[in-house]
């Protein structure tokens, strides 16, 4: 597997720098990092006593929950469209 398409992007999440290596554009990685940072800030606002590890885990759980809901909504929508196309 060639690593020629890999890019390094340094982002800041929760006041820490992370270097992300991947094939996505820098703007995409920066947007994802910004969304993670904002989600962490939102959760921390509601519970200021969370340590970074607990905050990160809650952010991951909340994000995965959002993802699964969207995936479910997408499946319902795709099923609805398929039924309409079959008619």
C-alpha cells in the first residue's frame, strides 16, 4: 500500500496539538478537529469537573450516538426512496 497520498495536518483540540496523518484534505481534517473541539467544550460546559480522559470518552460516546442516529435516519430515507422508485 503506497503512502504517497498521506498528508500531515497539525490541529488543536482541547488546547492540545495533534498531528493527524491521512489522505483527507487539510481543510477536512481541520473541520473535523474543530467539531471535536466544540463538542468537547459543549460537554465540559455542562460538567466542568470532568478530567480530560472522561471528557474525551463522553465526547466519543456522544459523537457515536449522533452518528448512529444519522445512519438510522439515512437508512429509513434510502428505504423510503427505494420504495417510491419501485412503484
